C-alpha cells in the first residue's frame, strides 16, 4: 500500500509540474498549492481530527488499539504539518514578499505543530502505558480544539493568508485543469496518509508486544537487584 | 508572468525529503523492532533449553 501511495504522489508531482498550466498572476510558484493545501487539509482535519476522535474513544473505552491509532495519526500529522510549514514560506516569499508573518493563521498553525510535537515528546517521556495513553489522549483532544480556530482565522482576523478557494460554501475558484490536479493531489496524499498511519500502527503493535515481554520477563540484572540480600 | 520557478522547485524537493525521510525512518524502526523480536525469541528458546 505504501508503494502504491508513493507512486501516486510521484504521479501527482509529474502532473503538477509538467501537465498543469502556470497561473498567470502568481507564476510557477502557485504550483506549491498542490502540495501545500492537501498536506494542510489532511494534517489538520484528518490527522489531528483522528487523534481527537481516537482520544475521546480511548478515554471512554480504554482500548489500547485506540491509543495506537491516535499516536500513529499524531506522528504522521506532524510530518504533514512540517511540510505545510516548509512549503508555506516558500510560497509566501515570491507572492507576499516575506517568508513569514505573525498573523493569526500562520501563528496558530505553528502553535498546533508545537502542541503535537509536545504530544510526541510526552509519549516518549512516560513509561507506564496506561498513564501515557490517558495523558496523551487529553493533550490530543485539547490540541485538536485549535483546528476550528485555524479554519476560521482567515474570516475572524486580518491576515495575509488567502480565504479558502476549495473548502467554501460556493463553487471552487479554480479552472477545471487545476481542479483535476488538485483532486489527484488530494487523493494521493490521503492515500499516503492512510499508508503511513497503517505502517506506523503496525510498528506500534510490535514495539508494544516487545515492551510487554520485557516487563513480564525482567532482565537478569533486574532479577538480581530484586533478590533480598541476607 | 513572474519568474519564480525556483520557489516551487525548492518546495517540491523539501516535501519529497520530509515524506521520504519519514518513510525511511519507519522502515529502519520496523527493522530494528523485528531484530529485537528475533533476538528476544532466540534468548527465550535458549533459556528454555537451559532449564
């Protein structure tokens, strides 16, 4: 599945670079849209949304599979948002004349990236699996509460970031050839997201099984330490 | 039309490096976990034989 996803993303790159018209006002820099927008949409709404849903369900059902889904989705979401934070300034410089501006949309996006980076650090810092799952579920749910604010930030505040051109009540403001490339791009990045979460989940299953075995069978040194001295 | 192709080329390279790097990290971590699983299994077999 991962191979198919990588090939699909490769095909998207080829279509966007060689077979999609150059936008008249922005020039070739507009092609950044085909990786920036799908990565942002999937990172924010799909990945962090899944973290929140799995987190709430974990707090209710205490099923460790939900904790693994949340952890996998958070890690892949951070990767997607890293791409957003790298490609955004590369698009902003030629169009806005600046790499970065501390407006609401950009600042909140950077903030949510730090929140979920903190989520991953928190998971690495707690050994007890139950405590780790509980704390990270709470942090994941709280972090995902930022997502609606990020979506609405372009309406609520003055910002350099443009209004949504696809995700809006009226028709998308893109010609058909660009819309087709965006549809391909969105589908291929969504497939990549699913493939990465699946791979990360399988890794988590193996690591959890190893940790459980380690806990059940203490090392010889730990066994010696545990023995009383007479 | 502005000549700014260098920016989109840099963005596509950056995206490829981030996604590619993450895929490599998953492959490496998966291999390490499988190696650990194998060595743990072998240690368990040896311990059982010793008993």
